[in-house]
C-alpha cells in the first residue's frame, strides 16, 4: 500500500480496496476477498491514528465513507449465501465425522 500524507488520501485508499474486494466477491474469488480484507483492516487501522479532518473536508469525507459503506453492504450481500453454503458444508462434515466415529467404534476389534 502506498504512503499518503492526507486523511482524504487514506479514505481514498480504503475506498479503492473496498472496490477491489467487491469486484473479487462478484467474481466469486473469495480467497482474494480474504487477502484484501487484511489490507483493508490495515488501512483502516492506519486511519485511526490521523487527526480529525478540518471542516472543509467533512463533505468529501462523508461521500467517501458512504461509498465505502455501500461497497461493504454489497460485499455482505454477496458473501451471505457463501457463508450459508459453508455452514452447511461444515455441518455435513461434522455429521459425517460423527457417523464414522460411531460406526468405526462399533466395528473395530477390541
């Protein structure tokens, strides 16, 4: 990630990362979304150390933040079915493991 000397620039970096996350989510590239999520978290954490924006920048800050939140909402909408599918797969694997353990315990010689 590039260095940036203004708070606005840092918000723009976060917006750009969120756009890339959204594009990756739309293409079902969930590993890329996970990688970008770490980059996003790092950028957001770096922003916390900056002072509050001057008043003349508040409007632009709100606009950038609204776009970031729109991207976040779209990503959550896309990831929701994937999380449900993953939950079902994990549940199926747990049940399968329980069955294997139950049956292997009854059929194994002691």
